[in-house]
C-alpha cells in the first residue's frame, strides 16, 4: 500500500515515537541543562520526524532523499546525545532508545535506496 501522507510511513511513526520518548526522558534532566542538552536533544529528535515529513511532499527523488539524509544526520546526532547523557549519569540505560534510533536510520537508508532504484 502506497503512503498517502507522511503519517503513513513506518519510519515517520518510529521517529515520532522517538521524539515523544526524548521529551519524556529530558523532563527529568537537571534544570541547568534546560538550555543545553535538553534543547539540543529535543531539537535533534524533532528534526528527524520533521525532515521525514517535509521530504515526503517533495516531488523530485533527489529532493526527497536530501531531506531523508538530513533526518539521518539528526538521528546520529540524537544517538550521540543519548550516549553522552548516559555517560554523564543523567540516565542509567540508553540501550532501548539507541536501538530505536538505529532502526530509524536503517529504515531511512532503505527508503532512500528504494527511491533511487
């Protein structure tokens, strides 16, 4: 079944879930991180889902893939932040969220590959 809107894309659904998890986790961070890591992590998470949404409506395959590639970059940025906050002791476990982010990256790669073939 062909996706009619970006919300139909499994990769967007997974990315949106990551945004919600990120917002929930960062609520518990120290208040002095509100304008630091909290802001950066939330921005990176939203960027993943937002770029998938924006790329969905682009007509040219090259344009679509550019936005999906930006989403991949934001996913890697967020994955790093989750490694950092674990090392800083703000969270005790990051395995689940890191795996979810990696799945989004792989799904984006598959989506781009299908568009370009």
